């Protein structure tokens, strides 16, 4: 089943996500961090996922735990939705312009966690989110749904544009990678997509 609901509770955060990989890009996001809500909305829409996401975190401390745990929770839901990975495309990539910025994201749902980035952000904070935590989100996502993820800004510019472009691009690339091919095979000559 390519639809799952996952809950996660720690001393720092409490969250719940319902993810449908075969949706229409309809999202309902509430994390308590305005920019993160915006970015997850963009990602879900461009992936074509239906995504209901609720997160409550210790934002009175800062936004780090909420952003990172959002990546963990989404990764857990994605991992559960994909199951044994039979019939998925496995690979996805997208090149996305956002005004002066050009972003590229490539995904391999390989069963091996790796997050490789080639970008810098001039601005430290937008609204209520530290931009360094965007990378923490991506790293948490690939830890809990093991995949190789490359995030590149080919032409830099406004920091807001860069972060938006990366999340939109991630959505497009993930949408392609989890797409169904009509095959009933695991897309690997090893016959499995995990480390064990």
C-alpha cells in the first residue's frame, strides 16, 4: 500500500504524517514554522504526493529539532510507503529554474543513505527558520528512507529562491523515483534495495 500514516513522539517534538504517493499534490501542513510549512507544501505539490503533516516542537528553544524531526518523520513514512521497492523507477532527477537560480536534484532510492550538497546560502534566517536546518531536513530524510541524494545549486542567487528551488526540485525528483513502472521487479541486479 503506497499510503501510510506514521506518528513520532520524543521529548522535543510530536508529529504525525499521512503520505499518499499516488495522490494529486494536495497538502495540509502545520509545523509551527511558517517557512517549513511553505517548503513542505511545495515539495508535496511538485511530487504529486498527498501529504498531511502535523508537527509540534520546542520552537521556544529554536527551530532545529522541529525541522530535523520533520525530515525523520517524512522519511519514515516514505520508507513504509515504498515497502519492498518492487516496480518503482528508483532513479529521479530534475533541473529547475527559479528566477535567477538554477537547481538540480538527483535521487537514487538505493537503500544506501548519502546526502551530498553543493550550495551555500548567504542569508542565515528567513522568517522563523534557520536556513542551515534545511540541510538537516535533507540529511534526516535520507537516514530514515535510505537513498542517495544530490542537491546542487548550479546558478546561485537569492537564498530564499535557492531553498525554494531545492524543495521543488526534490519533489519533482522524488515523484519520478517512486513512480511505478508496471514491472513487479525490484530495480536492482542484486534483487533488493537495502544494505542487508
